[in-house]
C-alpha cells in the first residue's frame, strides 16, 4: 500500500473515530470507493492506537483524575471512575466474543449504509429531545449509575459497522438528560478504555500473523499512527465546538446523504 493511501486512511480514521459518522464504516468503505486494497487488521490496529493517543493527550487531566479516583475514595472522581469501569464492561465483553465474527461477516458497504441510516434517526430523536428540554445536566457526576450503565450498553451497539461509537454514546447521554457538551465529553472519556481494547486486540491479531506484519514497513506504520493522532486531536476540538453550537444535526445530514449514496450505488 502506498504512503498516500495510508495518509488518506489515517485522516479518515482520525476524523471518523470521534465525529459521529462511524470510523469502522468509513474504513470499510474506503477500499471500495477509492479502489484501495483492504488495509486489514495491521493498519487498523495502528490507526486505532493513533486515535487512542489523541484522547489520552487531549483529556490527560480528566483521565488521570478518573484513574486515581478508582483507588481513592476521597477523590471527587471516585464514583464516576467506577461508573465508567462498569459501563465499559458491556462493550468489552460483547466485543471479546463477537469482534472476529463482526470483522469477517459484516464488512460490507450495504450493511454500513443501512446502519448509517437507522442510527441517524435515533441521533435525530435524541438531538431534538435535548433541544426542546428546558434544563439538562452539565455535570457527569450528577448521573446515577443506571443512566451511566445505559450509556455503556449503548456503546456496545457501536461494534456494528456504520453505527458510530461516539454518536451512539452521545445520543444515549442526551437521552439520559445530559446537555450536548457534557454528553460529548463523557463519550470521549467512556471511549478511552474501549478504543484501547479494540486497538490492543487488533494489534495482537496483527502481531500473530507474520504475513500481515511483513506487508507494512515501519515507515508505513509510523505515518499511519501520526496522521490518525494529529487529525484525531483536531476532530475532538471540532466536535466539541460543533455540538455546543448546533448539536448533532450536521453529522446526521452527512450520515443520511452518505447512506443514500451507498445504497443507491450498490443497489440502485
């Protein structure tokens, strides 16, 4: 695979991991639409680790407070830390047992298109409810455990290509009475363990397949990692600004247009 192709895939991963448009869906579509060879698990793993690094850098203070809160009952983040831990379990457990099947059975443009469309309706519903609500919570710490666990269960659905982990967790946060900014921040914090787990799983799979390892040079992997990291940082800043001002609507429109184009192209 050429370096320019890896840069393009790094840009796609960096943007779509955090914007609510489905990173897995776009990485599946890219080889079809751009006539690339499927990048496989090796590059997928590196691109995911790049976006994980973006979260770790951007939210380093929040994540450090949460990590320390796991072990210190006197910290303000103690309850939130354990809520995030328990909320991460549904996606982690389901992903452990179904990730390989999803990877081999659901990597099709048609499935991505249908899923983009279905979940766009859910995002629109959550977005409208929040904008019509008189008052929403701005602090994650105000959420009770049932609502946090609900958001965690919603995250598990994002294993299906075309859903969007950030989109569905933001929508679940909105339905749990968080405002747009709080729901988005919580989506990022909740996503860190899952993005790490997904990247680690793919990295292990890639390292245990010698033929796959040899298909990329160190330069290829470094370029992919750097591109997804830098673009990921920009995407985090962009999403926080957009949802604060206009909500999810720009991303919903994009998802619907993309879904219609995919379904028309492959089934029209």
